[in-house]
C-alpha cells in the first residue's frame, strides 16, 4: 500500500509518497510559489531535480506532483491508481476533532468554520484538500490529521484563559496547542525505546524547530502544552515572541503607532531569536555568532534555554514527576548546545546528563543520560509524515 502525505501552506505544498509495506519514503518534494509563479523540487531515491512550472493554484501543483511520481525514468509508480489514499496535515481541528478522521463534505464545512482560529493555515489546508479531490478519483480516500487533536485531552483548567467565560463560549478562545502529531510520535517511540508502556510514563516532549513547543504527556495523553490559542504562545522561537504580558501588545500599538495587524506581524515574524539577536532566526547562525562574541546572539540562546528549562520544571510539577524528557525538531535533534543549556542544572530533578554523549548526537535516536539516571533524556527525530501515513492507513 502506498500513501501520499500532504502538508500544504498558502503558497506551498510538501509531499511524501510512503510505501507502507516497509515504511520507506519512495519520493518526496516541495512545490513553492503557488499563485505567484511555481517551483517544484522533487527527490526520488538519491536523485533530486528542480524545475520552474506555473502553478496558478494548488490543483496545478498536485497535477505536477502526480506527473513527477508516475512518469519519466525515475517514476516510483506506474499509475496514479497505485496511490491507495492521501493523508493531509491540517493545523486546526478545533474542539470538533480529537482524532484523525476521513475527509467528508461535512468535515470541510466544519474546517471552514474554524478558519478564524487559524487564518494562515486552515484555508490553505482546505484549498489543498479540494485541489486533491479534483486530481484523484473520488474512490481514493483522504484523511485529515490535525496538529491540535493530540491536545484535546488537556483538562479544562489547563486550557482555559482567565478572561470572561462568555468569550470562550462565543469565540472558542482557549488553548488548543500545536505540533500534536510530533509530540504523539516521539512519546510513542520513547515508550518503545524504554520498553515501558506509555500508560506508565510521565514524559515532557520538547519539539524545538523554527516553531517550538513543549508538551506534558501523562500516560500517553497530552495534559498541557506551551502553544496556545495560536502557535505564538509558549517558549521563544525563531521569529515568534512566545509568552509575553498581553499589556505589551497595547503598549506597542500606542507608543509605536502601529495597527493591531502590524503588532501581530511584529510578534510573529520579527521577534524571537531574530528580534533579540537582530541578526538571525536560525539556531546554527545564532550559535556561530554567539561563539564569535555577539552578546545579543548569546542572550537569545540564554533566553531560549532558560524558557525551555522553566517549562520542564512546570510540567514536572503539573504531572507529579517526570520519567523522561525528549528532544526533537531541527534544534532538539541537532543542537547539543541547546540540550546542554537546558539539562545543566536539572540534577535536582534526577537528570544525570551525559555531556560527552550529548555532543556526539546529531539527528539520531539516542539516550543522553547515564545509566541509572532517575529521569532519562532522549533525542528522537520526529516523523510527522509517517504518523500521518499510519493514521491514514488505519482509517481506510
Ligand atoms: P520547522 O519548524 O520549520 O519544521 P525545523 O524543525 O526544521 O523547523 O528546525 C529548524 C531549526 O533547526 C533552525 O533554527 C535550524 O538552525 C536548526 N537546525 C537544523 N540543523 C541544525 C544543526 N545541525 N545544528 C543546530 N541547529 C540546527
């Protein structure tokens, strides 16, 4: 069985074709500049090719993806009919979806209702699903896997904001949480690596990439997470500010004469590591600049590590203890600097961190604590695409 996994943005479309017999990636790629030109980068095996093609909409991009997969000397399927199902990443499932589900007209209507909660993401996801429906036969099932659904288990006292209750009822303002597919994957994988049932584990998963979030996973269920109503909340990120006093928003509006939209832009795109360092949103550049003595790059890293450490303490308390901490995402998997900055000083919690092992680990599964450490620390590269493909297979 071959499953196509789609992660669409407003002007982009990432894809992977996965062979479910051995869970291998047959081909993958990225269509960019949809609506403003068009560029596809396609990889099959060792071979990668890029070409410019006009993509007025996602439909043309899908048609090109299918063509790349099924024609030419590096085709990985002989006919589109070999694709058994399509799994879509959908960012916001609101309170409707606590699990992945088959896509129906009724679901698409509900997702449209949720557009105000994820104005940058959900309309793009819906557009991609509709485009996909045009390209594939109606008999090819399509499945939605939501970033938010893993967090639907968070208890009400943890997901509510202390604003007038009517605003929750009227506008559904609450914590939703994101990166759920990644937190779910790494916590399940951890249980395999520790050879302990997930039901018996208290885990803190740290997904650290351009966007970052931590989740408290108790007995396999998310009980709290750092992102909130939107992916702006929580720890500081590449260009996002993370948690701040909401009064700052009004203060900036007034003092800088900015509209609320402009402040929204500032907090999402010009803050975080980029805003603090003034030079970069990228972890590698930040570490390099810090090593060269750039004080603001160093400050950004200190803020990053302190913020993550603080949430680890909070979630250990929230769960009544922690058995393991997992690092994932581009930074979590690769940056030994961030991991040591977070784990140094956690001895009181029971973390006996292996600093020598830590510096050797980049992008591979590994335990980073010494034998006998009460709390274990792991690196587990995330695999959201495989999780989407597995959910899709299970549903069809
Ligand atoms: P996204 O949230 O866009 O999926 P990623 O999970 O790919 O992002 O993470 C991107 C971040 O990972 C960037 O800050 C990048 O610098 C960092 N990163 C990637 N590779 C490395 C590496 N080898 N060492 C340190 N940081 C890395």
